[in-house]
C-alpha cells in the first residue's frame, strides 16, 4: 500500500516505501514533542525538570574530572588538527579510563553509566578536541555497543561488549559512494552460503568514521529480497564484522574541511565471510535497527553542540572585555553586546533541551524519536551560528589559526578550527533537510494512521466506510478544542515562565490547526510539500526549545544557588523565539516559494548559464 502522491516518480516512491517499512509505527509511550504538533502538550512530561540522583551525579562527576585531567595533560587539539593524528598514547589512556565503554553495563566490563553522564563526557571532550569527541561518539553512539545493547543476543553481548572495556574500537558502515540518505540505492550485498551458515559480504562503504582503525564494525548490506503480496521487498540486514576477517580492505582515508584527526574512509568488502550468528536483530531489520539506534545516538550531537557553544561564550566574553576599539571594550558596543546576549540565551535553550532529552532517554518513559531529532537539528544549527558569531567578534584573530597566533605571542584560541570542525554537525546522523522530513513524517503520523486505510486497495469498501466514520468522529471531538483559550500552566512556578509556557500551549493549538488545514488542502501531496513541512517543523522546534528553556530555568531558580538569573536567559530566548514563530506563521501565507521554485527549475534546465560566465570551471 502506498501513501505517496502519484505525481512522484516510481523510483522516489520505492525509496519512500522502503523507509516507511523500516520506521517505528507504534507509539507505546507519550511524546511531548509529538503533542506540540497536535495541540495539547502535556507539560507534566517535562515539568518538573528531571534531576540526576546523587549517586549517578557523583559517578559522572568523578569520571568527567578524570577525563578532563587526562585530556589537558596528554592531548594537544591544535597538534591533532595539524598532523591529522590522535597520538597512540591518547588511545591507550582513553582505553585505561574505559572511555570506549562508558554506557556498556558493568557486567560486560564497562562503566555502566547513564545517558546523562555519557553526554556530560561528550560535552566536555567536544569543547576541547572535536576529532577525539568523534572518535568516542562514532564508536558508542552508533557503533557496535549501542545496537548490541538494544538488540544483541546474550551470546553477541558476551563476545563483543567486553572487548570495548579493554579499548577495542568500533564503527558503523551504512553510507556508500552512491547511497547516502536513500538506502534503496544501497548495493553492498550479503549472500548466504550454500549451507546457510554464513554470508559473503561484497561492496564498498564510504565515510565510515573509525573504520580505518576499528576492530569490529556494524555493516549494513542487502540480503535476498522477500516477496510480500506478490511484490519484491528489498531487505537490508545489519551484520557484526570483525575487521581482521579476510577480504576486508581499506581503500582510502578521506580528508575533510575539519575533524582532521578522525579515521574516516572508503572500505571494501571482498567476499568477507560472516557467520549468520553475527546478524543483529534479524534479516531485513537493518534499517529499523539503524533508525532506532539513532533515536538515542543523535543525542550526542546536542551535548557536543552545547559544549562548543559554552566554549564560544567563554571566549567571546573574555575577548569582549579585553579588546578595546574606539575608546571602549568591544563588548560595550551595541552590535557585539547584542550578539553576546543572544548567544548566551540560545546556549541556555540548547542546554535545557539537551539535558531534558538525555534524562528522557534514561527513564525510558517517553518515546523520544521526535525529541531526539529536534534536539539534534536545533542544537547543531544554533552551535554553527554561535561559532560563526564568535569568529566575527574575534575578528582577524578569529580567522587566524591557533599555531600562528601562539607564534606571535597572542591568545591561541582555535576559533577557526572550531568553525571547521563544527560544520559537519549539520550533515552527519541526518542532514538538516533530512531531519525536517523525519520530524514532519513522525509529527504527521497520527493523521496518516487515520487515513491510510482509505487509500489501501486491499481494504474493502465496508471497512473503509467504518474507518471514515471513525476518523470523522475523532476529528469532530479534537478540532473544536483547538479553538479553546489557553490558561497559565500550573507546572511552572515563576509568573514570567508561566506566561511563556501558556504561549507554547496557545501556539501549539494554532500549529495543530495549521497542520490539519494543510492536510485537508494537499492530502497525500503534503508529503512532497517540503516548504510547508519545513515551516511546521521550525515552529514545533521553537516551541520545544521554549518549553525546555522554561522548565530548565524553573528548576535552576528553585534548586541551584547562584543561578536565579537563569530566568533572564530563558525570558530573552522565549521573547526572541516568539518573534520568529509569528514570522513563520505569517510566512506560511505570504512567501516567494512558488517563484523561487520556478527559478530553480530554470537553473536546472540551464536557462541561466550566462550567470556562470568568466570563471574557471572545476572538473
């Protein structure tokens, strides 16, 4: 059954259907972010703001302190950037700290830490050396440990998890030279042997972070298709592959704009023989495994982004007090002062969202697939803006690299390195564009689940009629409630924050009405209206950021001495967010989308080639 518009190509439809088959279809737990898109967010899901237990915090404090001391004494991030190498003694030291087994249960030789403590560690490392942060996170967020924790058999866990407590490194191999965000284009195959006991893997995998130094890798490969209702369905399966297996070959180490110390490259599999016991979850379940793993795996990037943002705030504050231009410190100039205030308020909202979603991942009482995607998208976009603003505040010394700065005796702050390193965060683990589509699809799920049988040719007319009446009854109760007034939230104590939370609820209802109206207007075609969906997601993202900031500020005001002024940061962020939200709502009705798409179509049809004259054309 297809829910997709007939106007899209068969190839596009096939790709979308493969992704649809692999996504989680049930909502077993509540989702605050999902509720934001449907008009009735339950603030009790995020208020009061969750706290670490004293025991868990003490455990995290001790590990973060050890990790900080080790990195400061043993790692020079500027040298890593310059040489493209993380020193061998750093790998060994991290292994001794069990930094490659932070979340692995103690019974398997790991530290058994919570998601919150893991993210605290990634927050710290990312503020210092991005290449080292990627080494640790690619291994633990999407590499072998996380899928095994979620889906591994006991035999698989006993065999592989203890390796990581001893310093073994893992990777995740999904992308191929011709297959990025579209898994239907995947060509790496896993063919069963005649006896059925093994699979032979053949193909190339690209941009496999840690792949050049990994001891074991999760590899996604195409296994024999299944026939369902007379139609062939592509099967993608996840395998655990040990890199010392014959046929595993490193072809090329990739070099990038930033992250010069990561071991990322092109890997070839030539009849790599893997026992069937190394399948994780089951044949044909590879994409489901990947998507589920990423729900939690994506939370590393928000934590990393907050670490970067705090580093930038610290540097920008110090530089703004120290640097004098036109008779005063640059921080007293309005243009810089406005940047500082907005950077601080955005960093606060990022932190609130990051720690809220991290706690949600630990307590497992919420479905966080939308929350994690929003956190990844929001925090990476904000951190890129913050680093860019930091470089602007620092001026020419921001553009100059840290080695050159140190050689001439000034602050060797590596802003340009941070700018290069952080840019990838808008691409990895789901580009900003893919995140918008993912969030939109999940947010629309309650609507689509109501209407999908109406378009299913295998559903009888009588059943469709029943579904239609049920749907109409559901909307008849739900839609009128979206027009009811919203009152102040009792979950928040401070009146300023209550005011903002009431706004969140009010605009949530407006957003839900907007989504419903677009559903009625475009019906199945809505899935292809990316400009419409992007605005919906951007509003939902801002509402979630506001709610997170309010809950976080309320917690700090009540519980942490010296942080009562968190109210000012939350208030500023929320007031700025309100302006953005209202502008997006207005832009939904008044915009240049149609004109822009027309121009884009002509560009692709080579009608503006005269705009490309008198340049040197790259090969």
